[in-house]
C-alpha cells in the first residue's frame, strides 16, 4: 500500500458556484445529485469495502484514501489493510489554505489516476476529499469516523477565510456513504453531541430561510425545507420517546477524550440512536444538495457559532456551539423550544452559559458580531434589538 503524508490546514478556499438555467422555461422534473447508496454495518475492512463498492457499481481497481493525521489515520490504515491503494494523510496543524490542500491532492490524483476516492475522517477531511474529488471528477465515498456534522452526505464544503469569515461552496455529493457503527461509537462523546447540535439546528435554519424569503425575496425550496425539518423532528421524537427519562448529569460516567470509558447507560452508545442521527444528518445533507446551498441547515445559530470561533480563545466544537445557539435563536423568534431543551438534558448537551464555559458578555458579543460573519445571509438577527436579545438569552438559558 502506497502512503503519502501531506502537512496542510484548511483555512480558505476560492469559490465554486452552481448555476441552473433553462431556456425552455420551468422543467417538469429536475436532476438532483444525491448519494447513490448508504451502508451501515460493523467491522468495515478492505475486503468488505471493495465488496460493497463493486456491488454498487463502483470501479475499485485503483482506490485512493484520504484521512487525517491522528486517530482517523489509524482507522484508515485498518480499513485499507491488505488493499492496494494510495493513502494520503492530512495534518490540520499547519497553516496552508484549502487551495493548497486541493492542489496537492489533485496533483496526486492526476499521477495515480484513482477510480474512486474515499474520505475517512471528520469535517475537514471530508471537505478536502469532496473538493478534490469534485475538481478531478472522481466518485467520492464518504466514510465518517464520527457523526459530528451533516457534511457526510452534502455537497457543501465550508470555506474559512483569513479574516475569520466563512462561506459555503457547492461541490458534488458523495457517491455513497459507508458507516461503521463500531467506529462512530468510539468517537469522542463531544463529537456525537456536535452532530446532534448540527442536526437539531435545522429547526432554526428553516425558520430563518422563511424569514429571508419574506424580507428579501430569497427563494425557498419546499422539498429541501421539508426534508431538513423532518430530519431534525424525527431525531427529537426518537430521543424523547426512548431516552426522555435520562438525566444528562448522570450519563457521563468516566468519559475521556476517546469516549472509551463512558457509562453503559449513556444514550449516545445506543445503536438505534446513532443510526437515527446518521440518517438525519444524511437527510440534512441531501436537503442542501436539493437547495443548492446551505440554507436548509444554516441560519442565525450558525452565524453565532462563527462569531464564537472568532472571539473565544478555545471555541467548542462547531456543532455544539450551533446547537447551543439554536435555543437562543428559537427564543428570539418566539418559537417553541422546550422539546429541544428536553433532548439536550437527556443527552448531556450543554444548556447554560456556564456549561458552555462562556460568559454573558461573550455570548452578547457573538450575537452582535454574527451578522457580519457571513454578509448577505438574512436571519432573525437582522430585525431584532438589544432588548429582544437580552430577553431571549434570559428565556433560553435561564439567566437572571
């Protein structure tokens, strides 16, 4: 097995845009690129990987695997053991831009000429793999090592710029998703919580999408909106039905960074919950593919998270910040959020400023800064005043 290691970090990326036009008027149907398949199993290895892909019609003659530099590198090595392939590791500790990442990856793609590319890892790894596979016109297989975000199935790549701002770019959806429950169960607890926050935030995002339509005329895709909202609601229903009695303060056990020593009563070790979460994240990704943008899954709560990334010395994982800000955004709109809070309490998700490790002043600063992190994305933050914000914080986080 050939192995190459690239020292890179994804900070910025020049844009890709998807434009759809028709000279004959509105078509009867539309073509939407979504994953062709999703397999959920245990014990994924090279033989099983190739067997699944061959069954799905993927040319497996020259695989190329892209992973991170830490535990995802180990996981990738285990999966590819005994398989002839090119394996590339991405180290996120350096300061190179995603343009540089893409250039290096594409150079190796052109030299090796893989018949498919597999991204093994989390958000940054999958973003890099999506960008490279899209640019080189190769099918991408998504192999997430944690359920931390909805990028496992979406065509969206998050671009972060040098000034701290960010944007999302449209590439191509993965051809397929392979999920190993043994792998995602071993992921750090906070990464699974991040995925939960990312999924639940859809309820806030679709409301901002409607608000933007009312105030700016931006078009809503009803199919994408429905899929995004239903994915979040289904997960909330599952948790309330099956784990609504749990107490978030007692399920942590002796949790460490690897999530190995958690209490057996931790609902995040429930296979059915993990499957429900994975399916929801995939549906969320498909919703973005249908919409051609991140609007079905990104509103004020995401902007607040981007602002927290700028002002906090040690930001929390993106999905946790997003999920936490979702409660505030719902309260700011006067929308019901009790079920979200109950789900968070059942799963041990932070529900107060103290549990997030941020002060009231820091959160206020983030709310004020949020609209400037992504100009042109209209949200509830564009039409509220200081008193509205203070009242919503008090209501959402029980601040006195």
